[in-house]
C-alpha cells in the first residue's frame, strides 16, 4: 500500500512538471491557423473573400492567440476571429467567447509615403 501511494505521488509530481512553472505553448504556424479557419468557414458554408492572420502577442490559457481577419465582402465587412489550438483543433472566439479578441495593432504597420 505504501509503495502504491509513493508511486502515485511520483506520477502526480511528474505530470505537474514538478517545478510549479507554467509553460506557454509554441505559437502555431500562421499558415496552419489560416488553413484550419478556412476549413471551418467552408464547413459552415460561409461566403468569404479572403483570410489574413497575424500573431497579436496575447494568450488564452497559456496558448498563443492568432487573430485572423475575414473579409465577408459586404461593404467590405471584415470580421475578426481570434483562435488558439487546443487538442489539435482550432477554437475561435466565435465558439468560445472567453478567448479575448479586442482591438490590437498587430499587423498594422503599413508605411504611408507622401508624394
């Protein structure tokens, strides 16, 4: 009985990382995020023109967030989708409203040249 309890304690400590520090996941490749989002949009049969994705430096539950702007082509209508990969699947703020997707300046660095 004592050995089983000691073994369980070792397994729990190993599963928790032992150090108490929280590791942040590696940022996903932007192409992978874009492909996953495009697949979701097509599965929902949504009509869109283009998707552009950027890293915004934010995270949700220690996973890096990627923001994608989707042009639905009406006026044009650009909708932000912020997502993280969880268990190999892209989850966006449209599915989980707890994922923050407020305004950020990520990707906004277009130079303006005067004539």
